[in-house]
C-alpha cells in the first residue's frame, strides 16, 4: 500500500522542550497521515487538527481549570517517570521536571505541529497503538530523533521572550548547526522561574 509522504502530530510546546533539551533530542509522538483527517476513522484525540484546537483554546483563554491541559500535565509527568526508569534522566532532574510540568505557566503549552516524512526507516519503527488498533490511521513513533522531524509548524508565538528563546530561536538554531543555543540547565532555570500555575492534584508525590 502506498503511504502519504507526510504525517502530522500535535503536541504542547512543553512536550517538545522536554524531548529536545532533556531526552537527548528524542521525541514520543503520535501521527496521522493528514493534518485534518476529515471523516476518517480517527477519533478527536487522533486528529491533529482537533488536538490543536483542544490545546489552543484553553491556552488562549489562560484557563487554569482546563481538564485537557491538566491531562497533558499528568501525561508529561508520566513520561518523565518513564525516562527516569530508562535512566535517561536521574532522580533529581526527574523531580524538578515533574514540578515544572505540574505548575509551569500555561503559555508553555502553546500547541505546535510536528511534520515528518514517513520513509521506510520510520515505517519500520512505527507502531500501531490506541485508536490505530481499532481502525484509525494513527501511528506512534516512540523514539523519533530530532533530525527526523521535517518541520515544526505554527511555531509563531513570539510575544514572550522566555518562550521564544527556548522554542523558536532554539529550534531554528539547532536545525541549522546541530548545537544547543541555550543549555538544558539554563532552560530548566527559566521553566522553574515561570512556575506560577495552580497545578493539579497529583497521583504521585514530588519531593520539595
């Protein structure tokens, strides 16, 4: 079967920040073969366009009580636990990142779309999870290298200097020369300084 060249996956910017700076520029992403798979078998949570909408609206409204954003906070914390178990990060960094994910300012959840070219190598690593097992076109690539992202779309929120520095400026600089323009410890300091949201009731405790 012939597959489309491009696949699209929507994530909060914070998810990209974690993968880029703290997980060795490796990302865990779900993709669909169209940005808007209209009238497909993809449910809302497997539709990149609708995922973008679901993140963007509470982000734009600065909704401190958004269950959607709370869910993303918890999912990112779960991802941090997984990276600690894989020994990608140590316990101290894990605790600091979990505090960030729980209480960092909502603006760091600005949604972005990662586009990839699904070549043979990526097809071999793609797995069918979630809605893909019941008929949707969604795939998962759990070890996507930064270099395999064809482009990040909609990375155009520039009115906050901290956000711009660790997203758009870093992305384009890294894409050009393959080196961090700002080091991970500096990024962590910025994120911790911007932890002013209410947070969610966590199922796990985070040492202070």
